C-alpha cells in the first residue's frame, strides 16, 4: 500500500452504513470552485490522503493538504476547490449520533457549537483520528462478517475523538447545566430504578420545573429520554451477540420482559430476539 492510494478504492466507495453514517471516497482532478455553496444535512469529516483542497466557509478560507483532517459542520454552506489531483475519504455523520455520543461523554465535555476547521494537521497531528478513519473505511470496503457493527463502533470512537479535538465556538448548544447533570446521571445509572424525582433532585429543581425545562431543552420528557438510553444500551448488548435477551433487558434497567420487547420493537422496528439472532449469525 502506497501513500497515495490506500487499500480502499475511492471511486467505488460511497456507502450508507446506517441512517447516521455515510462513507464516501473522493478522487478528484483540479477544478474551479463550484458556482454555488453546498450544505450537507450532516457533519462532514474528511481525511485528505493526497493533494490540496481549499474550503470556503463563512467568509474564511481553509487550505488542507495530505494528512489533514477537515471538519465541516452540519448545514454549513461551503465551496470546495480541488487545487491539485486529490484523494480522500469523507464521513457524513448525523446529528443524532453526535448528540448521543456527546451526551454519553457527560457534561464536562466542551459544549460549544462545532465550527469549521482542521482537526489534524499534517502527518504528525492526531494519528489516532487518522487510524480510526482508515480502519473504518477498510471495514466498510472489505465487507467481512460483522463489518456493519464494527463500522458503527468505530464511528462512535471517531465522534468521541472529534468532540475532544474539533474547533468550537463560544456559543453554547443551549443545554442547561442542570439538564446536563440529569443526562449524565441517566447515562451512568440507566440500569438502576431512576425516577423523574431522582433526576429532578440531581438537577436541584422541583419535579414540575425540571420536567418542563428538560422538555424545552431536549425536546422530549425525561422519562422518554431515559427509555431511549436504556433501549440503546440493550441494543448494544444484543448486537454484540454475547448477552441473552433476558440479560440485555436486566442490564439495561428493564424488569418487565414483555414491556421490554414491546418498547424495543416500537423504537427499533425489530424484536430483541431478531437482533440477537442476526448478531449471532453474522
């Protein structure tokens, strides 16, 4: 494998791994800037393998070259000019995935709004991010057993690294710190018998005012959000293939197995037994 052409095939790589993750390969010749600005309904994270590219975003110019990793925020109008022959790979990452990972990282994570910029510069900058991106692309391209699950897990790691390192503005995402404390408690103690009263106590608010604030900030009631967290953890366990349906339910905070199955199917479209069967046959 040489430095210009990694093992993944750029012209053939354009795959939707999930509703929250798309992987695209780029192989471009020099071009003039596009006549109009483009915007994606996702965050774009691009690794430049060879060549030089100029991004124009929000009145600023970003020139990236081999080894650089560029972040373009959700819905950011941008123009792209390929100054030389270029090879690269881009992830389009959905806002729901970024929000889920960010919440799981806890309230200590910097909460500013993601802005355009270079996440890694040159061959010496952020080797971990480049390694994660390349392994993820290899998984998607090679398509071996379990590649979808592996790509999704790698995407979580990519988002974590992005949230740790990406440039951010001073403007906050609008999450009240009291709501963030409650979300952190949900992610840390989802298997326990948490009530809205418990969460309100963590937020140091009355149940009524906490519930209203949480709905305003998050868009759903606290218990609905907690249910979503529990179901996501149950799905992770089932997709690993190492836990039974009963074990996944108990480990995720469910004691009523019939209700667990109903809620799981309502939110994922599949029964827990189906997800486990697919994981074990992959």
